[in-house]
C-alpha cells in the first residue's frame, strides 16, 4: 500500500456498532435464560429511528426479502440450540475479528467463520453481508467515500498507484473487504475493514485472499489502511538494457524496485 487513509473517515461506523450492541445483548440474555426480539430498544437515538423499520420481524417472512430483524432472530434461535461454551466462542470471534489494527500487526489472532460451529456459519454470513449491503441505502458508504476523497492527497488507488478514483457522485469505486468476508464475516460491515480500491486491484488481484495468513496458513503482517503513512518507490538501481532477452531477441530491462523498506508488510 503506497499511502493510507486517515482514521477519522471511519467515524460514521454506527451500523457496525449498533449490530455489536445487539449481538452482545442477545448473548447476554441467553446466558440468563431470557430472549427478546425488540432489537430497536437496544440502540440509542438517532440510530434507533433509522433502523427501526429494518429491525421489525416479519409475520410470514419471505426468504428473499428477510429484514435485518429476521436475520437477527434466526441467529438468536440457532444460538439457543448450541452449548454455552460454543456461544462464548462465537461472541469471542465477533470481538476478535474486529480488532483490525491488532490483527494486521500480528499482535492478536482470531477464529475464522469456518472455525465456528457449522450451524451458525451461514446465519452469521447472511446477517453481516446484509448489513454491508445496506451501508449504501443508509448513505454510510457514500459519506465514507466522500470523507476519504476529500482528505486524500492523491485521488488514485493506494494499492497500485495507477487507477484513478472518480469524484463522489460518479460511479462508486470498489469497496474492498480487507479482511475477507468469506473468512471474517463479523467484520463485513465495519468501516475499519472496508477500503476503497481500484476495480482491477479488487476484482482481478486481491479478490478474497486472506490478508492475515500466507498460503501455508502461517500469520503475516499487513499494512493498516487507516494507520499507514507513505511508501516510497524507486527504480534508480534498475538497468534499462541489462535483463533477459525478449521473445523477438530484444534486450529487456533489469528492474530493481526499491520500496525503501524490507518490512514484512511490504512483502505481504
């Protein structure tokens, strides 16, 4: 990553925070033998009024049109069927997966969704993917991008330094799940984990790669998109006509790309 985004642009992270409050309450209530579906009462204004309609439970839910409330109810109902220790593991995974800075610096670790009881994996993924999708309807996504665009010194993708970013109001840039939502679904709607990225970087190269682990499963450090300065790139030690021969016999360059650092984050 050639430069980072200011942490202040994640200030409107209220949807993720509201979901966290509701999940904590669901788990706390189950431990005391209580259940409730009055989700709106668990969060404060002005967010309660903005989410109240979405948190209602459908009388005859259509599988294709489930509300946020329906998905929370399904999550709660399935939690009832598993042990207290398994519920504790799930809540711990929610907390751990959202310690983004500590995860990226290898100061913390977390279970992936695949490490949790199978019965809860799909409900968690469905719930937080739904939450990510409504970031646009709630105007959080556009506010987030505008704050980044207005604060950025360069309106280009910080991962490649090449793709231009369009101004707010044009077609939206890709919003990458830095920690893959396929593995770390609890962070799928957390602005701290959502990073504007060029379409090619996002759709052709990054895809769903696990930024926290190498291919052999060992942990690795990664740049924190919201706590990273500027990385320099130098080709000064490259030699224009000292590389291998090309397909037609032409002399190719011998590139020496210097990032000014040999850190593990650069390697990642």
